[in-house]
C-alpha cells in the first residue's frame, strides 16, 4: 500500500482492493467461505471458473494468486487482516455459516476436500500455534543455558504463556471445527472443554497409573 498518506486514505485503498477482489472472484454470491492466514486471503468458491486469476494479478495490491487444495488464495502481504475485514464489509459477510449448500459447490477430489478441512480448522490460529512453539523453544534454551531457573516466577509466567494454547487445545480446535463444519462453535467448544476438565484429567492419570501397575 502507498506510504505517506492518512489512515482514511489507507482504509479507502483497502476497500478499493476488496471491491476489485470481489469483482474478480465472481462476486459475493460465489463465496462459500473466507479465512486468512499470515499473508493470504483463502477463499472457498462455489465455482472457481467464475474467478479471473490473471485479471486479479494485475492489481498492484495483489502479490500473487494461487489455486490449491480447493481454495482460491490471494496473497496480500502483512496487511492481509485489514483487507480481509474490508472484503467482509464489502461483501456483507458475517460469522454465520454460508447458506450455500455443499452439494452446490464444485466437487473436488477426496484429497482436496481433506486439505480444505484441515486448512479451514487450523488456519485461524496457525500464527498463535507457531508463536507458542517458538516461545517454548526459547524457554527451553534459557533453562539449558542457565539464564532461567524452573523455580523462578519469570519461568512460570513464560511457561504458562507458551503452554496455554496446547493445554486448552481441544477448546480452540472445537471452536474452529464448529465454524468450519457449519455448526454452533460454542457447542463444539464445550465438547472440547470437557476433555480439559480436571475430572477428566484426573481420571486419565488414574487409568495410566493402573495400567502401569498391571504391567509391573
């Protein structure tokens, strides 16, 4: 995007880019779902043949257009979240599941569908997942090098921050899976939450101890 201009002008550029993207993917009615990762808008379209990838590539705000795994991906760059918001606004998209029936979408092969499901579930939190893993690695390095003690308050705070996603992973996975499959994400999140409940964790630990005693 252009530099040296005000926030309003930048926001207008995002909306102009969003309108151009919508015009080249067949309009709002051709969108089944839309998510974004660190740099890309990931569309699942009703009919990919209505999309004009070559025309969209000519827009200076678009770095690249990729069609992969049943998705129409528009590479935007670091400001992808702002463009994603603009596209949602221009298209009138909401958090509600698309009303387009699955059988109306272009049928893909089994592998494409699998990739689409995995991508749709994991993409929303892939950045947090990567950050948590990096933080865990840095924390382990600090302990090995003697910079931090596992008994220190700093270590405990960092450990909690890096481990939170993994500890509550079933809740996060339940939420994103619920949205992907068109269900109520809060119901699926509660189902995932049951797996992290202290009672369930205690029961699992007790069963593991019982197995260990039996094997001994």
